[in-house]
């Protein structure tokens, strides 16, 4: 999981400063990102983690923090997160 968090933070750092960003901090409510970023994030997650994000997954709560994104990946790739 820590590897996933590191990879997600690396992606975030291409768009905004991640200093002081906690794993549970809401990146949308905190003003770090906007809806355009959300689309880039989804495309990146599908490509880099080899998952399919379905319409049912398109809830802000699945993408608003590092922890939420890791949990989503875990639901899509359960064996990879627990390994």
C-alpha cells in the first residue's frame, strides 16, 4: 500500500505541491485540484494500475484523498494491495 501511496503522491506532485498533504486530506475541498484534474487522475489510474474505473466508481469520495484512491485500487485489484 505504501508503494501505491508513493506513486499517487508522485502523480499529484506533477500538478500541485504535496508538502503537508496528509493521506486523508481532501484534495478537492482543500483547493488543490479541480474537475479537469479528476479526469486526468482517472485516466492515469486506469493506465498505471491496470484497472477499469466504471460509472459506479465515479464518486468524489473515491478520489478525494490518497487513502480513498488506494482503497479504490484495492477494490479493483484486491490481490495486489494485500500482497
